C-alpha cells in the first residue's frame, strides 16, 4: 500500500462547512469526503480531456446521425 500525502489548501468557510455537513450526515470522516471530492474532480476532468483529445484527433468512433434537408 502506498503512503498518503498531505494536501493543504485554502477554501471559503462556506465550502468547508458544506463538506463537514455532508461528512456528518453521511457518517463519513471529513478526510474521506475531501479525498472523494478530489478523486471525482480528477476522474471527471481526465475523461473530459480524453474526450476532447479524441475529437481533435478525429478518432471518435461514436455513430453520427445526419439528417438530410427536405
């Protein structure tokens, strides 16, 4: 198992309160909620960039429906 690293950042008090509230309501540790938020952020933006790169390379294999004008 890898050793965890420490992340320090400044956040608005309202955001901190929101995370604390969610942690309490979901019976989770504050650190677990922050870890999940960072993980979700990374996964979302990695997928976004992979999609954009795929489109720019023009290797998007999704079917494309074209409608002819009448």
